[in-house]
C-alpha cells in the first residue's frame, strides 16, 4: 500500500519511533526510582496503553470518565483521574470500580464529603488523592493556606475514602521561557509537595503517593527527591 492509496484524514504512526519514545520515558522514570503512570489523553489508544504497561508503567491517567470507561473495558487494571469529578457521577464510578482499580482527586470539602456519602451508601471504598495548586491556579488546594494540612487530614478521615497522597500539575511550566525556569518550577513543585506531605504526616496521616505530571518539567521533576510518581508520557 502507498500513502497515496489512503483516504484522508488519516492517522499514521511510526511504530519503531513510538516504541522508542515509550522506552525513553519509562527509562527516565525508572532510573530515578519513580513509578510511571502515563496520561492516555494524548494517544487515547488502548493498544498504546498496553505497550506502556508492558514496559513498566503501573497504570494510566485519563482526562474524563468516558476515557476511563474505554480503557477499563480494554482491560487496563489501574486508572487515575487527576481532575475533580462530581459525586453526581457516582453510578459510573461504582461501575468502573467493578472493572478496574480507580482513583481520583478531591480539592474541596463538599466534593470529598459527597464522595464519602456515595461510597458509604454503596458499601465501597474509593481511592482519592488531594490535588495541590503548585502555581498553575487551575484547581487544587492552596498549600500556603494554614489549614491545608488539616484539610488533607479531614479528607483522610472520611469513611468510604482511602487517602492515597498528594497530586499536582505544574501547568505554568508551559509558559516558561528557559530551561533554568523549567528546572526552578520543578524544584518548587517538589518542595511544595514535600513540605505539605511532612505537615500531613506530622498529623499521623500516611502519604504514600506524591504524584507530578507536566510535559515541560518532566525531565527535571524526575530528579527531585520525595516524589513517587510521574504522569507524563512524552519523552525528552
């Protein structure tokens, strides 16, 4: 078959280059002792997700419940939604919990309580992380607020929820004008998360996961101490 024989528009993938990129991203995470949970919103392909998991990824991220449903149906066993989800969607989340290990984030007390109530009614447990605003100001709790650690403690105490840790997205890195600025953002992000984690642990709450994910800062985030997970999927 020739390229001119294909109808347009058409998506073509250079398999060798794609697999080499997946290898590079996994190597970056593994070489620094980090778990890799690539974001599937970029490729939206169960086949590519399977290749990532074969190379060592612990699971994937999805941008919305609809994506998670597709990947769960394809057999992906561990899916994280690093965005707020309304407890109104509890029936869909409960259905997903029957097919995959699902986790999502909370950054508001009412939403956390809503998920707690939904899980208690269903007799289930939902894994949650607290989203932390590290400078992008799109969502997440303010880590400089004196009540930040207390908020995390309250979330961890809610029945029906299993607190897993802290999660951030340094989206402001896309506006950085230099490599030095990107490295600074990655350092600041890690410092904010580690400081908050220390304050939460001082309250007797375990913080197992500290998850970061942004393409521009990925290669610098991999070098930061205290982190456990990277969510980016595009290598450098």
